[in-house]
C-alpha cells in the first residue's frame, strides 16, 4: 500500500481526532522506543536474567494496580486528567533511565513506566470509544492505530541509529523530548459532554458491570490474561534474542521493529474491510495460530532477510488480533459510556497481571532452560489463546448487544 493512500485514509479524521492523534503519535513514538531500550539497557548493564525478569514484573504489577482506580476515576472525572498524569510519569521515568546504572536504580523508572502505561491505555481507549459510535468505532481505532504505527516505525529506527552512534543510555533522551510533547498536547484534550454527574456514574458503574456487561468483560479478561502471560515473557525476550543470539546491531534491531510496525500499518488500513467481510472471532482465531507458528520457528531463522519476512507476517497478523481495532471494538460495542473506563481498567488489570507472571516466567525459564525455551513457551501460550478465542467469544456480532 502506498503511503499516500494511508495518509488519505487518515486525513478525514484529523479534525475530530486531531488532539488524540497527536497524543497517540508521541505516546507511541516514546513507548515503543522505550520497550526496545529497556531490555537492551539491562543487557548493557549486565544484569542477571532473574533480576531482569523481576524488573519487568515490577513494571507490570504497577501497571495492574493502577488500572481499575484509573478507569473508575476517568469515568467519574474525565479522561483528560488521567492522560496528563500518565504523560508526566512517562517523562519522569525516561529521565531516570538516563541516570540509572544498576539494578536498584532501575527499579523506580520501571515502576513509573508501568504505572504510566496503566493510566494511559485505560483512559485513552475509553476516550476513543467516547468520541465514536458502533458504526465507525473500528475505523476510529484503526486510524489511531495507523498513526501509532507510523510513530512506531520512526521511533525504533531513530532509537537504533542513536544507540549505535551515541550509546544505549543517551538514546533515552529521545523519550524525554517525546513525552514533553505528549504532555503539552494532553493539556488540549476536549472531552464529550457527560449527561450524568460523577456521583451517579460512580453509583451505576459496578451495578452495570454485574449485569449484561459481565459475560463479555469476563471473556475478554480471561483472553487478555493469557495474552499477557505471552507478552510478558515473549516480547522482552525477542529483543534480547535479536541482540544476543542473532548478533544484530542496534540499528538492525531498529530496522526489524520498523518492519514490524510497517506491516501493522498495512494491516490496520484493512481492518475496517476485514471486520465487515469476515467474522471477527474467526479472524482473531486464525491470526493467533499464525503467531503460534512464528514463535516455534523463530530460532531457526538464519538470515536477516528471513527475519524481516517473518517479522512482517507477525506484525500484519497482530493487527487483526485480540489487541487490534477489531478486538477492541468487539469489546467496546457492548459497554455504556459510563462504564467504559472501569471496564477497560478491569481487563487491563488482568492483562498486566498476566504480563507480570510472564515476566517472572521469562527470568526463570532463561535461568533453567535457556533463552530459546522462552520463545517456545510463548508459542504454546498462543496455541492456548487460539483455543480460548474459539471457545469463549460469541459466534457472531449478533450475540453482542450494541449501543
């Protein structure tokens, strides 16, 4: 797909989603760069595998603790304050990474980073849902996702080049500048007018969750937990494998991640058409099986060309999976606006608890069985996820009550 076609599909949404698009761009630029730099920094400082797992565990636990309070607060007081707090915490964590030199000095920035992620993703997804409806929600999430992917292409590439030329530590300066810009745009968020006052929202939130919304919340919570276990052990290990096993330079690692994001960008541009033509459940089941297959063959890739090809396939399939606009819309369509934040907080909490468990597993598996077993364990987890998607999700959209 030509970049002009991508931009043409994004431009009509700039007026209504302009500030959200800007926030999403800078957030994705900094967040994805940070996800690459964090495991590389632990390798640079020669931290033990079990302690690396502990750092990611602390980050994920911090993220899980803040999500339900963040969701409830965003339903009561608005999405804007939560996103502003998140951006300032990202900024603080990025500054601390610049001066960290050992395990203990990394603890606080990892905790701040996880907390910021929990606050941001809980409130931002709810804000996007607030500004869309059932007829255009997949398209709205897809447009935001496409902007994220453009940022994710730029971020890893720039970060890899800087890490090679200036060193892994100074590369964190990119994050500082990025999150300053994100904070400035967060101050300009305008929220949809709420018909209910905060007291009424707080009273209704948990009673609504106990009613018709509970089955889909429980279903998505379970699926997110499984995916969280996969992500917590697989994603950090993937970067370490690229550096330690495949002996890629920082720039080459940035290129691999850029290809992953380009493929996701292409996939996101097709999300709306795919959601109309095919059953979302079947799509998510199929692409999860693809991720299972990729995890099991990853160590057999013996050239950069093969690695880039498999990375493209992985990114493309991920853009239609559980965390995609298709998956997010399927979840949001059933939820009244008054409980989107708290519901997002609930599934985000179990997702991050899963990631915390996955992080601990990463350290233990690495210590006892070697780095390669982490990827194989990730593949098995994706197979379990595919079976769970097939068994748990409704057969079609008609079984999901919409607004």
